[in-house]
């Protein structure tokens, strides 16, 4: 059977992708941030996931304000990097896992979660920046990502957005679906976005380090309670775009301890400010044997 071995949490700041693509990762401003992912790259090489179920939000590339699904699962075999106004990022196409994605959709929808099935879409920095951070840039000699990816897009752009509890409960359903897939697969689930940031208005540039780190503490130790935090707290404490953090609760809800298993191992934790106008958070949790 397929098995979720770990969850990964990371910001997906577009300027990080630009720094990678323009060769700026060793510049004084950026070097401390990218050094914070050196451990993660080596960890991924050792883990060798077959599939990453990657929770992210689209930034008006695959979807627009004309039509925004609350939850959308990619079931295609391939996804091209999106042109976000300055050309697509110079990264490989993302290869999906249509069979597992279709199985997850079937299971989760039967568990009363409404998903939009997406058979074609381009993927923007919300998905490609985490891949670059965790895997590095694939060499030209083997120009592909090292595993298959199932994109899972969440609306955190246009209100109403899903509650933290809704996302947490959805994570439980995703875990159940993955673990009922009849193929031996090493699956990781990633929650991306955040941390605190606001892009407009009088509070533009807001970063709340204390709240962010408390969020990480609670994500590790008391995720069910964290899932009860209302939207207004995210907006007040973490800025208007801080609501992206509800996507981390999908990944956390898919971990074994939530279903009665042992607590996950905290493999790695990293926090850095600023990256552009955003606080960057990163966490790796591994499921432990029962």
C-alpha cells in the first residue's frame, strides 16, 4: 500500500524563485535563506519519495477571479511551468501521478469533500518554488524533478476561503485515501505558503515573527487546537496573505498521530526574515512506526 512517510511545510515566495533563476542565491541578502534549505535537500536525497502531494495556492494563472475552486486536484500526467507575466520559470515540467490522483479524488469526494478535478493546468511559483527549495535545480543532464507530483490547489485568494478546521479534516481524508491505494509508494505531503505577510494597504510589509513561531510550535504539538483558529486571527496577526497558512493544516491533518498513531519526529525546523516582504518558515515532520 502507499504510505505517507513525512510532511513538509515551506513558504513559496516568488522572489525566492527569481533569486534562484537569476543566480543570486549566494548574494549576502539571500545566502542565509538558501543555507536554511541545505539540510532539506540532503534529506530528500535520502528519502527518495515516489510522489509528493503538494498543497499550494494558484496566483491567478490556472484560475482567475472568474472561476476559483475551493479545492482542486490535478489529475493530469504533466504540468507546464506557468507564465506569470515575465515568462515561465526555467524549471522542468512537473510529472503527475494520474492513477493515484484519481484514486484520491474518488475517495475524498466519497468522504463528502467537494473537489474540482483538473485535467489540464499550468503551475506557478506556488508549486515550483517549493520544488526548487527542497530538491534544488535539476541538472541539464537529467532535467526532471526527482519524483512525481500531485498538485492540490486551495483558494486562499478570494473570500470566502476554507477554514483551518476544514483543511485539517480534509488532510485526514487525504491520508485515508493515499493509504488505501494498492501500490507500494513512498508519499510525502507538503503544505506551502505563508508565513506572515501583507502585500497591500497601510500594513503592507507586516511580519510577525512571534506569531509565526508560535504557529510552528502549535502545528507540531497541538494541530487540532490550531485548526480552530479563526480567519480573523490570521489576518490580524499574520497579515492579509497570512491566511495561506491554513494550507499547512491539510498536510498536518494527514499525519499518523492525528489518526491515533505516534507523534511525528521533528526532523528539521527553520525560520528566516525577511525574504522580499515575507517571513519564511520551514518544517519537516516524519511519521514514526506504531
